[in-house]
């Protein structure tokens, strides 16, 4: 079962057609989230549709959380991390995982009783959903490589 889930989440490795559809769904969801963030910045628009925005936010975060947890669950199926000491820790702090984590964290902060003023600042992390697009578009992989090479500078 783990292998099947891994294949669905990584169609670039497994060449899974169903996985490709999942990737397209996630990409569209990310783009819709970016559009929602932009639309929310228009006060009148947000005021009229805030319940729709909140519901869409909840749906998106649930999907992204499930994806994140499934990627973590199937980590031992990934050749990059398989049977290496500390692979789960390395995965959590990998670029892709951090982008996923920063995209969902703002939704969960109020559940831990954090100050809502802080939440407004942290909600900016939702912009990280845009960076998730980089996980699906090969041309943007170059940006990731440059950032990794130049991170010390």
C-alpha cells in the first residue's frame, strides 16, 4: 500500500497516470489558492464572500495536510531517503517539505491559542503555496538549485 501511495504522489518517478492527475489537481488547487489570496486583499470582495474563502481555505489545508502526511508516511519508498540515518529529519527540513509545511502552518496556529495579531503576520506564509508550484514545474527547479548553491551567500 505504501508503494502505491508513493507512486501516486510521485508520478515523475513512477510514471503513474493517476498520479499525474493528482499532480494536476494539486497544481490547480495551489493556483486557486493564490487567486484567493489576491481576491481576499480586496476588502469589499472579501467582506461579501468571507465564508466562501474560509471554507475554501479549510478544504485546501486539509488536502495539503493529507498530502504532506502521506509523503512523510511513504518516505521509506523514496530512494533518496531510503535506509539513510536521520532520513525523516532530513526530509522535514528539506526545501520541498518546508514549503509544504509553511503553506499549512497558518491554518493550525489558532488551534494552539496563538495571538491573532501574530496570525496576521504568519498568514503571509500562505504565499508559500505559490512556491509549491515550483514542485510541479520543472523549469522552476533551476531556481531551487540556485538557491541551494547560493544559500551561504
